[in-house]
C-alpha cells in the first residue's frame, strides 16, 4: 500500500489491537480511548495532508511507481533535501512544532539506515540486507514507528552488565535458526502503542563495551507482537475541550515504558545482534543522526516561530510592546529563531553526497543546533511566562464565559487592548498550555533531553570539535610577537 490516509492509519490501529496499558487498565481500543483518541486524530490529519498537498508531500517510489511519503525520500540533490524539509515543516505547522515524534522523525532514520547499511554487514551480510529491505517495506506501506533507545534508570554509575538485576534491561535471551528471543524493559517510547511498529536501537550518546554485548541490539517488530506491552504514563489530555486546552487536547503524544516478555524477533527483522561495537557506531556511521537532526531542526524552526507568534500576540493583547524590557525579550526569541534558520540554511546548502549517493546535510551546523536548542528553549518558555505574568493565572474556562451570570462579567473584566475578554483569555490559555500546563512542562523537559543528557552531549561535542587550528593561531601569534631568545640569555 502506498501513502496511507488518516482513515487507513486509524483502521490499522483498530485491527492491530496493540497491548497498551494506561491508568491501571488495558486499553481495548486506542482509537476510542480518551487518552489517545485526540492525538490519533491529529496523526490521521498528517496522513490526510499528504493527499491534500501531494505536490509537496508525496513523490514517486523508485521501486513501485506508487506515490509515497516525501519524508521517506533519499535525497540525491540539495533541492531534494529542501523538498523533504518543506514536507517536514508542512507537518510541523499543523501543531506549531509541538509533536516531537511525528512520523517524519523516524522515517528519516529508516531511510538512512536502509541505504547506508554497510555497517550492519560487519557481523553478517544478512543484517545489511534486512536494513535495505525494511526501508523499502516501511516506505511502500507508510509504516508509522515509535522507538526505544535507553535502559531503565537503575544505577547510572554502573554499566548494564554490572547492575544487581542485570536482566531487568532488554537483553538477548536466545538465538534460534528462525530468529532471536529478547526479554526485559526499555524506555521511553513516545507514541508507543499508537503506531504500527517499534524500532529498538542503541542510545545515541551512551556507549557500551563488549561486556554489554547481550544488551546491544537493533531490530524492528510490529507493536502487536506477542509478549510486547506498552505501559503509558498518565495522560496530559484531560478530556477538556480545545478552547480550554488548545495543545494538550490535540497533541499529547504520550510516553511509554516498553516491556518485552520473551518476545520473538525473526531474523529478517534484526539489524544488530549482540555487538556493542556496531551499536556504538550505528547512528553516526549510517548518517542516521544527520538526517534525524535535520528533521528536528526543521521542526524546531516552526516551533520557535509559533512561540514567537504567541509572545508577540501577548504583547499586543495587553499593550506592553512599547516597553524596553519587553522588546528585549522579544528580541531574544527573534535572535534564537534567526540563528536556528541560519543553521538550517548552512546545513542544507553545504550538503554533500555521501558514499552511498545520499545528499547529506552539513552535520557541523546540525550538531551545533541540536546542542544549543535544548539549552535555550527553557529560556524561551520563561519569556512567555514573564510576558503573560498574572494573566496566565487568571484564565477562566470556556464554560465560565458561557455562564449566563458570570460570563458577561469576565468578558468585560478580562478584555485586552484590542481584544474582548473571550478572545484574550483564549490566547492566554494557549500560552499557558504551551508553557505551564502538564503538557507545556513536558514539552520543556522533552526538548531539554531530546537527544540525550545535554551535558553528556556537550562533552561529546567538545571532544569532537576541531580545536588544533585555533590553538595554532595563538601559538603563531605569540611566536611572531616574541623578540627575546631565552636560549641565549
């Protein structure tokens, strides 16, 4: 099946009947459950958008000739990179960038893994072929994916094999002629249970040694595989209307602990089996991290634009835009936005063909952006909170406005410079849901840890940065300025 529709996405979930738990109960049908149905509708809209804007969202498959999702595209030119990014941003615009795991994120990963698969062949040529075939399968069937990367937080001071209960983490249990059996726990699958399949991959930042080989796995299986359970955290969609909760009522993706109970994975779905060396190099040597970072930067440009729009609307709504400190805060957001756009421009226009024939964005630009944005996003959230001030506390519900007696009171009492009370509170409820609600707080935490611990990422960035050129400049400068030869003194 080529690019699917929203209806087909929902029908697949109904048919799959994934093993999902939330609030202490098993979910009979995620498409009808109040914790999931609204975000599923938002996801369905993304798939419908592919058919509403086919010239931007679809391309012709190189193998079947069908129209498939643009976000699966293997770019061959800079124009291809830009076309794929425009499709990414078209999806991001529907949520203001608030859906961090929209399908394009893992579509980019699957593409990179599928075409840059030499690394997997180090252990067995079969694994490279598995990756190639899975990319084609996912593209031609418009598979939606969740993924899980990290072990449970038991004792971070020790390697996985040193843990007192070493088998609590997902590990290789048995190899057979048909496949492998795995058992244990993994964190933290965003959109777990509301997608078709799950990718299990190693951490992007935490490296493993040979003694961790039993935990060094990469594979993909359907979400309704026997023995697979998704244990979802509390939902931040409280079943309220879209006026009261404009973001959390539509884009609450959820996060899940994933339990594998003696789960069977057929060999054709395995990419890495018990090899820490390959796992450690997977994301970088396949360029998967480059294409994933490109998607994230494109999405975060849209997110920053949306946040800027909210901040400017608050300024205008209550007449504070003429104050110096307010303008300065707006400038902070604008500078962040323009810096992110500059990183994106450099990444795309400095793209080069890799050895697999994929036009690959400049990772230096992307790496800087993915290290910087988690550090600055909490400040952007703080600016919106400071601008909203007490107005973010005085936010009656739509039901209050509809009340015969108190509605007219608050409609008048909460008016803004150019807005009536109803419209001003609606704007402030959006700002609150973006920054202060459970949904908004999760957004900030999510961005901060998007690619991993920012401190660990920063250490890796520092270690990998080319420093010798700059130190040599200083040595040259000091050498040219010296007139004393101490060897002769």
